[in-house]
C-alpha cells in the first residue's frame, strides 16, 4: 500500500521537509492501519527537524509529527479493543505527518462522540501537557500564583485556561503586544510583553514582592535565569521547552541561594510510557475539554503539502493557539 508522508533526510530549515510517497505494510500483531483526519503541528516537530545532538535529535530519514486524530481502517492480529471505523487519536508517537500510518493499538485513545477530530488534534498533545503539569508536576490549587511564558501559544494558552479554572491567578508573558488580548482571553489576570517590560520586576510588583508559586517556561534560554528570580521561597521552576534555545549549563547551588526553589524538567513521554498512564491522562484531558476547563483554539490550518509554510509560521512565532495540518 502507498501513502504520502512528510520526510526529512537531514537536519535543516523548512526546506528539508519533503512530501514523499512511501510504502505501508499491513498491520502486524497489535497494530492498526490508521487514516489521519487532522494532524497537530508543534514546536517539538521543529526541534526534531533541526536538532543534530541532544534531547531532540532523531534518526533520519524520518517522518515528523507526534500527534494526530484519525479513523481505523484495518486491525492486525491480537487487537481486541479497537475496530475499523473507530475514531481515535494519539500523542508522542513519531510519524504523524502522513495520510496514513501503522500504529500500535495500545497508544490509541478513543475520541468522545461530542469532540471533533480537529478539536482533538488541536488540544491532545498540548492539553495532555497542560494536564500533567497542573495536576502532577505542580498540584495546582485555588489561590496559587502562576507565571506562564508564551501564554498565547498552544500549550501556554491551555495552561492559562486550566489553571484559571482551578482557581489560580495567572500572570502571562507574550512575545508581542499583538498577543496580549489572546493571553487575556485565555484567563491571564496580568499580561507582560517580553522585550517591552522586565518581567521579573513586573512579577514582583504584581505579587507585592512575594513572587509566584510556579513558573511554566517553554521559552528556555532567554527567560530561564530571570524566571528563577520571580519565584517565592520553595517555589518551582518548570522548564518545558526551548523556543529561544536550550538552557546553558546551570549551577544548581543557585536554587538554594534563591530560596530553596525546585527545578523540574518533565516530559510527556514519561506520561505515555504504558497503556494505563495513556488512558488515565486522556480521560482527564477529555473531561477537561467537555467541562470547559480548556477550549480548542485553532489559529492556523494548512494542507499537508504546505507543511514548510506551517513550520515557518511556528518558528517566527506568528501563530496563536494550535496549528493543524489536514491530509
């Protein structure tokens, strides 16, 4: 069977993305043939395209993309909990930038009837990330003061929505004045424009010089050091991305000097390690979506053959909300 997939054969800019025809085998033991209907495009896809070493380096040639929604067309031997016609989705499973793919059945979660494929692709990976960050890494409670960088972005927007729903006061940072309203609409009580204001000073003003309980930082190098200065004693710094580049080597004694603060570097892969944790996280996510704790916001939708344009927009930080590729 033939299908089309976006492949990379070497690290580089958007120009290395190639839509190619590839062969698909029949599904094997425990596998399904999945036809994609909506594919999520994420910052991690940029990291996978460009990295040659470190956490995000991948073996090439490879098909990019780690999340999608679709319909099962065929099941392989031993698959008991899925059947042709089921609407399903997955996250953190490389190979999503394709019309069709073979996928292990245990990684798939069923999409509720009242949730669309597009909404699922818009919130699945990002929403699952927000979910474990707010419920497992930092157990968010009413009255918490939280700083979220890139508050108008895909993960940032959902973090702000869900944290506000849980009763926290959210301070958001954005990269430009044009994103202030998007951050406010996501629930931010205060919004700081990076580059126009010194955010660590502003956070101290907002909190009466106390500091925030937790910082969720997906920007990385440009905000890391200053983010530590916004924390109260025993607060937590959570680094979840590196949009501005990786954080340089760090002297951990600074954590003691700044008030015995905590540093976390979690990954969604830890919350995708087996069927039990995948289903538990998906159930929390879909419940949050159905209850209105989070809402999908699709800022950009493009056909799969315009994937290079999608990557350019994400890298230039011109997108808000989630970005979707349609096969």
